[in-house]
């Protein structure tokens, strides 16, 4: 594991913050350093170019911090507070105040971790009523979500094929590491066949206005049942990953609930969404999109194996999670 950057070391000290937190915890993703300080979360984007996202300049990171706040306020209005400047003054790094701006952070209210859906599911503390409420909130969001000829193009056959092919190209290097080669080939054949056999269905979804500007990353870890339902951390870095069939978004969360062996809740969520949205046709696409979404999650976990800032211990965990997602993807074929 590489030594953390100077900025990260500075933000692990309470004196860097205006509210002087008692405890600071660092969480990392492939694209961000996230500092949990008790009342607030500060999310700093890593200066990386991952192909599908580019945070390589300070100006780009500032822009995407603003995007993140604006887009997430649709589903999580009270959580996303502001873009905070990180400044250097008298040789010290601080959040806010006078000084030379060296970085930006998304400042959020810290949501209670013990109320996150991914923590509640293993404890059997998610009820049917809770997933029905999520379905209702999501259906209302999708109903108002923007669509346009440009967005609808993301539901067309060529785009779906491109997205699927990109998945397989980006995971080829993990064959026989996180995904056994027979599983890789089996999922690929299933995906190609389904796309080829359902051209008219994909076209009909476009014509019926089912391709929308969605959340893009709707899994259990991004839903919090605190005071109300908070659905946060949508994709801000690449519009292409948010634009898509609402069926794909519903399948994403349904797949993630399946991962916790709660098919009953997964079905209840899907049935409620279909009831609220009157989108019965979605059922024909669910297994295809569940497979696709599970595969994407396996891919994202596999990417962590190449991240120099992630510890060996975390990489062992990421490998295990990736393997399980790829196994789940195959189960839908």
C-alpha cells in the first residue's frame, strides 16, 4: 500500500476542521477519499483518470463536486450541504477560511451508519413496508426524471451492446482471479444472446419514454432509513452511467437485495415499483439487468485490486466480494 498523500494525512487531524471533530475515520473508494467526522462527511475526489471518469485537474474536481451536490439533491435534499474549499495557510492545510485553495470537498451531513440498508439487511431489520416505501420514492423520482432524445439514445440497442462489451473488455484481466473463465464466457454468451433476441423490446422501451436520467448506482449501501428515506451517492462523473432504462435501476437494487438472500424483499420491492409505475413490461428485462448490474459490481470490486492506496487486507475483502457478485450474475442466466 502506497503512503497516503500529504492532503490525506492533514485531513486526519482534528485541527484541519472548523468544528474540531473528536474522531476522524477515513474510507476509500476507487475515486474518493471520504472523511467521516461525526456530524459531517467530507468527500475529496482522487486526481485519477479511470477512462470512464476524469478528475485529473483541480478545475474538473471542483466542477464534479458541484455536480454531485446538484444531482443528489433530487433524492437526498437535506444531506448535501456545500462544496467546501480546502486551503493552505501558513504551511498548514484547513477546510475553509482564508488561504490558497488547493482542493475541494463535497460536504454532507453524516447519515447514521447503523440505519444503512446494507447494515440492516444481514440483521433481518428490513421489512416489506420499508422496501415498498423505497419503491414509492423511486417511482416518483423516475416519473419526474428528465428524458429527451439524447437520453433516450442510451436505451438503444447499440448503447446496450457497447456497455455490455465494455464490461467484458474491462474484466478480461481479472479472468481466473475474481471470475473463473467458464463463468466469464457463460455470462458473455447469455448477454449477447439476450440482446440479439430482444431488439424490439429494447426499442419499445425507448418509444415508451422509459429511458430516464436516473440515480445510476442504486444499491443497498446507498439507502439510509434515518428520519425518512435517504437515497444518496448518485453518479455525477459520467452522464452515460445515469442515463438508462428505469428497469435497469430497479434491477440493480433488487439484485443487491438478492445478494443478502432476501428474495422475498426483492420481489416485494419490484412488485411495489411496478404497481406505482404501472410498468408491467419491466419484468421481461429484470433478469438481464440483474445479471448486468451484478457484473458491474463485480468489476468495480475487481478494480480495487489495482489501487495503490488500498491495503492488502481491503484487497482480500474486495476479491471475495467481487467473486460473489460474479457468481450472482451467473445465477440470473
